């Protein structure tokens, strides 16, 4: 069923985290409906809006890291490409920032 994609541990963890966030946000929204809020983003957003924006940013960070990993190894003279766990940690941090302050 899942043979169409290469399911490495980081990829599986990333998608499991997204599924858990969506489930958690659904429960949170049912328990406490959200209101519009203005943070550093240029528009007033709800929690769901900020989650969507944060997930888009996280996806772009991970895609950019995968695309540039070979260049990072070359620029920093590394023996092998840096771990994708680095981009995972950065994307989670950015997502948390957008959710909290966005």
C-alpha cells in the first residue's frame, strides 16, 4: 500500500507529526473555538491558518534542504551530506514560531 514512496524514518516521523498536529488541532478547535489574531504575519489569522502557513513553510524548508544538501557538503567540505534531521528540527522550530507569534 505504501510502496509508492520511500519511507525513511525522517519522512515517516514528519508525516506522523503532521497527522498528530491535525488531530490535536481538531480537538483543540472543538474544545476552544479560535478567534482572529494579528501577529507578525501580514494578515489576521486563526490557529488553523497559522498551522497551514507553518506547514507550508516547513515543507519548503525540507525541500530546500534536500535540494541543497549536496551543495552544503561541498561548501562545508563534509565527507557526506548533512542529515535531514537538521531540516526537520529547523522546520519544527519555524512552525512553532509561526504558531506562537504569527
